């Protein structure tokens, strides 16, 4: 089993319900086990338009190979109504394979560590919550990168009244 980290995000529809349901769906992945999940975080879209996102991170220990896990995540996105009309379009669900063990992968269709994960608070803060000592392959400790994104708005989400 390899520890893999998945980033979750949604900014359309019932964002909270979608993220919670997607985390439940991660529990059902073949040859995998959900080990940890972060709380929900709120952040504005980056390089995009639309409503604020809810984000989370999950650790899944898996026997799936990286492309198998990616295919399973993309199938879940489709199940939750994800479409890709254009780059960075608002979305009902976004599932990103952030890390797969300590591997660095650069292949058509899959780059791990996920590109720009070290530049985005909405990825780093939930990830650091469940894996504070995580080292990002090729980049270093997650804590070193958190300090660099402190000016980006990404706050723990609290449901409204």
C-alpha cells in the first residue's frame, strides 16, 4: 500500500454535501483505504472566475498504480457531474492526485507532485492539516511552503446560520 494524497474542491451546487459525499466515495475505492481527511477550507478561485471554493485533502493508502488511481478519481468526478467546458471552469467537484508515495511522475496526463500544489494555500493548508510533516518530493517539507502562501485567503469553513 502506498500513501496517496487527494485534493478535493467544489464551487458549484451544494459544495459541502458534494465534498462530504466525495470523501465517502473515496472509502469505496478498490484496493484502497481512506486513512485521513481534513476539515473543509474556503478560498476564492485562483486563475478563474466563479464562487468561492470549498477544499479538503484526503489520504488514501492504495495498491492502485498512479494512473489507475487517477482514472478512479476522474470517474468519481464524472459521477458527481464534473464537466470540463474550458480550463479552470467552475466545477461541481475537482479531485486532484497531489502525491503518490514519494514518487515524482511526469507523464502525459499525470504530473505528481501536482503542479503548483506548493504555490496554493487551498492545497497546502488542508494537506498540512492531515500530514504536517509531509515532504513534497523534489520540493521539500510542506511547512517551508506554507509560509510562502500565508497572504492567500484560505480559511477553515464554518457553515452559515
